[in-house]
C-alpha cells in the first residue's frame, strides 16, 4: 500500500508538520475536534491509544494518536508522560533547568509513541526514541517544547539550533513515523 490518508487526533500544528514530513506520500490532517480527552494514561501508549480511539469515534478512516515526552535520568525519568503538563503555568524549559541545577548527569531521551487505527479496526503501534542530554541553558530558535535544551547524541547543538529540517528527519517522532510506515506496509 503506497498511499494512506489519516487524521491526527491532535491540535498541534508542529506535530502535524513533523509527521507529514516523516510520512511523505501520505495525506495527514488534524482531526477537527473542539475538545480532546485528557492525557490521564500511565504510559505514552495509553495516551496515544486514547487519542486514536477518540478520533475513531469521530471518523471511520485511518486515525493516528500520538504522545511524546522527555525522560531525564537524574529525575527518575520525569517529566516523562507528563512532559506537556509538568510545569503547569510556569515555563517547562525553565522548570527542567531549575530541577537539574548542579546535577552532572544530564542524560535524557525524547520518546514518541504512535497508535494508528485502520479503517477495519486494526491497531498498529510504533515507538521512536532520540537519546541525548539536557543543555545548561536554552539555545536556538527553531522547534518547540524542550528543543532549546535537548542536545542529541553525536551533536554539539540543541535541536532548536539544528533546526526544523534536521528535526523532521531525525527526531523521536520521525523515528516513530518510520516504524509506523513499516508496520502499515507489512500488516495491511
């Protein structure tokens, strides 16, 4: 199967852009919903599956749910699945840097989980990770989320400095999308 048209159960234009680039040849659009279910799952998979199932209640085509976050070793894997909500009203980058003040071990990883429901109800799952470390201060202007402070392994610059083109090809979301493409072509 060469072509898939799917709806992403999200309002996040940044995620749509990354996934559309990683799944070139597929048509992806945001699911038009006023409200989405709260992210209350214990895992990325729980949240991604909840979003996909919610999307399935609104459309009968291909539906994609996504959840992602950053896991920091020195914080026991936090903020993890709560990455988007972890800082509350304060800045998430500032809160993470504050939590790591004076900490030498700054190992971290970005994690992305995708759950895709096919028109006939098959559930396909894909996961992508990008290993790296947290910088001492924010640098760069591209990307979003924790990108100004995340330095991928093998790089000296943050994702925000490396830029959106680099991110579209190398991010945890791009890696999950590549695995999803393979799963769709293998199983459907």
